[in-house]
């Protein structure tokens, strides 16, 4: 399975990236390790309906389909999807719907209970967060905010206005993370916030990345 586009024409690739509002890193397929996949599988149940955003070569989607009610695997790269489907052939499970589309505008199906976003270079975290929340999805399993490990975000949990936070780590619905204050609470877990400086266009970049 080829993972990049070294073998394809550069002009095609750049128009593909521009058409889909992706930068090169965000659009690259790069599989994660077994530990991360097991952490995802540990968090789902047989009742869940899962959407995997950026499903790559479907390796995780196939495993998820063995554990949950239904999986929607959305992958923007048609070359990757075509190669994966060719390899899987007629063994494609009935409860796995493979969708070759841009997840930024693909409608999230009603009933989805878990979103999986394994994409450390994701530039659209807030967009996915808001759209999953809007359809009533409960969990977002992701490595996109902190860039390591797996974070299980409860999309239904209340969020603290950023302005009320005086000291400590925070993680925002827009995808920004950082620390507020003088550093006296370094060991406390992050507070889930909204309306952080990075949420506002004029404040973009005005936050301390962890
Ligand atoms: C880092 S790879 C991870 C693949 C898979 N989740 C895994 O862990 O094996 C990220 C994948 O997301 C896809 N992707 C990025 N942006 C996307 C979008 N807007 N819609 C659908 N797929 C996207 C890329 O093409 C790439 O295959």
C-alpha cells in the first residue's frame, strides 16, 4: 500500500489539496501504532455507531466493524480507498460503509455515537467537533488536540468560558490547548473550555501551544 504521492504528478496533487482545503501534512496517510488502535477499540461498545474521519487504508475501520454496530469510514483520498477496497475485495463487512469524500462537508449520519479522528496534523478540529456535537454524538476519540496518546472527549460535557480560567491547562473546543497563569498548577488535568483566544480570528495564534 503506497502512503504518499511521490509517484503521482505534482500538479494533480496540488490541485487535489487546494480543492479539498487540505495542507500536505493533513492529507498524508500515515498509520498509527497498535497501542493507539487498541485504545480506540477499548473505548467502543457493540451498541456504538462510529464515524472514522480520515480512515486511510481502512485498517482501523475494519477492526472497529468487528466490535460496533456500524462504521462509517470517510476517506478523502480516492487512490487510497481504491487500493484498500481492492485488497479487501468481497470480504468488506456489511456493517462497514466506506465513503470516499471530504469529511469537512460530508453530512454526519444521524445516530452516530462516536467520532474517531486520528489525525495529528488536523487543521479543522473545531469544525469536526461542532458538527459531531450538532448531531448528538457523545464521544470524540482523537489525537488531534494534544498530538499524542488518545483523548476521549465527552461532547456533551459542559465547557468553562475561557475568560473564567485563571490558572491551569486548558483544551478548547476549537482544538487549541495551552496554559493560563504563572505555572502554579502544572499537574492538574486540563479544563475543557470554549471561547479561547484562538477561537477568535483576531486572536488566532495568541495562545500557548503545549
Ligand atoms: C494520519 S492518516 C490516519 C489514517 C487512519 N485514521 C489510521 O489511523 O490508520 C489521516 C488520513 O486522513 C485523511 N484525511 C485528511 N483530511 C480528510 C478529510 N477532510 N476528509 C477525509 N479524509 C481526510 C488523509 O487522506 C489520511 O488518509
